[in-house]
C-alpha cells in the first residue's frame, strides 16, 4: 500500500493532467466562498495553489455578489467556477449564479472545477441542463463516480471529467503534530447545515469523544447562529447594491465583499488548530476528512444526508492509510 503522501501526489497529478490543458489563456475565478464554511476555504486555497503551476494568470477573483458582467471584457478570458458540493438544488444561490454565467457568456470557455452533484428534484436537473447544453465550450469536473454517472446521461461526456477535490493541493506537513496525549482524544465532527444526516453514528464511535461542527458554526446559542447567518446574507445583499455605485464600490473587496480580506486564511488556520486538538476524527464533513488526511490523522468517514463522503471515498480513498468508511452495519 502506498503512503498517504504518495496517494496525495497521485490525486494532484490526476487533476493537473486533466485540467491544465484546458486552461490555455488568462482566466478569472468566480463564485469563491464568501462564507464561514472552512471546507470551502480549503478548496479555494487549493485552487490558488494549483494556479501557481499554470502558464497563464488569474486576472481576478469574485464572489457571486461582487461580480459584474462588465468585468469580463474579452471572449478569450476563461471562466473558472469554484468547486465544491454546491452543484444541484441544495444551494440555490450558487446554482442560480452558475446558470447566469453560463447563459451570459456563451463565447467564453467555462470550466466548473471539481464538484459533487446532487439534485433532490429531477425537474431542476432538466432545467439546468437545458441551459448548460446550449453552451458549446462548457467543461464540468466532478468529484465522484456517482456524480459522473448522473451527468453523463445529461451532458456531453467529452466535456465531462472526473477529478479529486482541489484541497489536495494544500501542503500541511509543517502543521502535523504527534498524538495529543496517551489517552486517544476523539472528535465526532458532525455537520449541522443543510446536508446534515438524519442518522446518528454515535453508537458506532469508540471510547470517549467530543461532538462538534466546524468551529465557525459552533455556538451554544441558536440566536448567535441565526444572527451569523443573517449577517452573512446581509453582506451579500449590500454588496450586490453598492457594487454599482462608484464611490461606495471602493469599500468592496472583490473576493470578500465587506468582510475581512484575509478570511480564507483565518478559516483554514482555525480549522487546522481545531483538528489538531484530536487524535482520531469521525466526520460527516468531506473536508473534515480531507483536512484530517492532510494533517495525518486517523479518520473515520461517516456520511452526509445524500452520500457525498461515501461516494468520494469509493472513488479516491480506498488506498489511503488510516482512512476508513463506517456504514450503519458497523463495517
């Protein structure tokens, strides 16, 4: 069995081999994550690390609220759409933005970076691909076999690619720590957002453990969590308005809107410190899994509500050391 380091290099090479030839001009990165999900910050940072390998340059980064159609002035500019798990009908605002970009830039090459695909309603899938199939230079990367099988029935397979998550371009070797203490300290990283599983895996976890979501989501007060969600939504609404007002638009950062301009790195550093408090990680978050691999932790994969983590494991991670999939029969 190869070491995890060798396996990570293999995953990075798969991405580079498939994606690099498509980026044959300067490009722009859109729909970057202006929010508190640490997993999306890991993807974003991985995308930026990958860009360092390219001959061509990134001419800008915009979230869906700060972007204006007038920003893209050339048909030669390649449009990259941020990867993740927002392709489908769970996260409506991101999918609406994808449709907007694909409809409004029919002459630009558009590349959707590695995504998990999930639709609760097949009519929404048909609606989306009625639009997407009109574009002659749209390329979609997906992160698992199940997503690939969904799209190959609805999209030109010549422009459909299978590739791992962009977060594997991150190198956290300098952050790897020895075992926390003599008594194994376990974490049950259990997501609490729209993809939260209805199942509880707690009876399958060995020994004592702590139950938390990402530290950016955790609060003992529902009022505080509700307020945080409101502030994030308000930032987007304000950004969409003032980006058209010359004087006030100077207050906006293209990537972060009105938020701190180092939010991505703050989230990632917080995530690394959080995971490094524990020795063994049980996680229903896909990027709880990926950051644990990058920090050389023992990690047990649980699942989100629709199989995202299991599908990713089945596609890419079966040869990894100290990475196991736990399903309800205990295997």
